[in-house]
C-alpha cells in the first residue's frame, strides 16, 4: 500500500507517525516474508528515517519483530536488518456452535490455525448442555501452549443476529436465548470482545475470503442438513437486511424447508447416523444416495425462489451434506433447473466443513485489525 507524502500536511507529527506506522504494519501483514528497511521504504513510499522510526514503534507495541538476517554466500559486510509482522502477538477464536456439534478454531493474527477442536452431539438444544459443551471446547482451545493472548472471539449460531450483534430470534435453539447463552459465553472472555453472527452468513464470509465466492459479485450460499439456512452476496457485498434477517426463508412453508430436516432424520436407517449416511452416499451407496436426493427434492422449491430473486452467478452448498455434496448438488440442479429461466452452477463449498468457524475467525481478525492494530 503506497503512502502519499502529502500526509505531511496532517495536523501533528504524532498523527503522521501513527499513519506511517499503520501503513508499514499493513504491508508487513501482507506477506510472511521478512523485509529490510530499504525494501519497506520502496514499497510504501516513505523515507528510510521514517520507516526506521515506525518500525521502532511497531516493535515496541509488539506487532512487529526483527527477523533473522538472510545469509548471502560470498558476500562480506554487515547484513541488513530484516523485519516481519509478529503473528504470534495474539490469537483469535472462531467457533461454529450448532444444534448437533461444535467446531472451534484458534488462529494467530494471520489466520494460521493453532488448534482445532470438533465435537459431535446428538442434540444441543438444551441451554445447559450447550453451555457445558462450549466451556469444554473453549478451555481445550485456549489452554493450547501456543495460544498466547486472546484478542477476540466470534461464535456462529443458528439464529438471526441483528446489526448490533444481538440474537434477534432463533427457531432452532430458543432455549439458548431463554438460558442467557450469549451472556454466559461472553463471561468466558473477560478481556476479549466476543461477537455473534448467523452461521450461514459466516460461512459465506469464509467462502468470500478463501473459496468459490472470491471473484463473485452475486452468489448464494446454502447450509444443508439438519440445519438449513442461506446467505448471499449482492453486488459483492454480504446481504444482511435491516434486522439481519436477509436469507432467512427457512420458516416459510412455501419453501418446503420447515419440514425438511425432520423428513431427513426420518429417512436415516435405525442404527445409523446422518454423518455415516452422507459418507456412504459420497462413496456411491445407492440407498444413502437416495436419502440425499430426497433432501434435495425437499428443499428445491425454496432454492429456486432464492435463485430467482437474487440471480446468482453460482450457488455454493455447505453444511452436513458436504461428504455427499456431489450427489446433492447434481440432484438439486436437476430439480431446480426446470423452474429457472437461466441455469445456474450448483457446486460444493471448497472451504469445507470448517466454513462457519473460519468465517468466525475472519470476523475476529477484522476486529483485531481495526481496533487493536488501527488498520481499519
């Protein structure tokens, strides 16, 4: 990021120095490679004394550190000092808190994974059971030796979350709200801000950063399984709506979605579970594949309604169906296609089963960059 020297017109030397150091910090976080003062000065367009002063500030603040010099064979003389961002100066947490499982990720300030915990449960509808499970997962993640100082935590939940981060309502887990789950979770992190967001919207966020939405302007993300949800991009921006309810069509009878999860569970053979059925379908088992195709048929009307409304370039599928995503996507495309004027690609998520947790990590990192690092 180039810094225009006209910044010298700012009101105080201290303000200018802060802007310069933030520009350098932003550049350091763009790459994991170490750089010299000269290289930094050339990239950001600042003089050597300015870069040196800013680096001194960043090292003192703990955001940057001096790196080992690169040894150049057959070259005598003093080696230039090299610097890099200190991604271990803190950590962030992203948690997918669902009705049937929890995926928790702890990452450094580059988003590199430090620890991962995944637990599957028969049912977490009970606030007390969910609370006990959350405490266990969080304790295991934050007690990791490399965890360091936790700077932010974000939880993806099957609920409508408003613009202020408050849970507006949830059909899937009403006991969580009645049992003050959000407040109890926030109490787990007395020194780190804690955020909540809708699970489908966080999955779409992860897909935008690391998956199939990277170059998309208009796109639809579907969470499919025992929890069903949707989120979408419109003109490159994640749609939230006035109260955070954009994409929340799962309660509308006309979509066919309200009864789909129960019908899915009813089709699972005695002694089996959904995960094993999805894996079997993905490996070509005909009976399991038929269960997956039936789910696609159940949700097709609602998907067609969303596609017709948004006109997306691509529909990305995530959630519990991922092990059988090829079967599900093919069946859904076959069911939806005749209802549309123009065909649309329906493809599996490339982010995978951690999409919600990774989207939550992205939300935590965004906060740290803005509030702790001053990077906006």
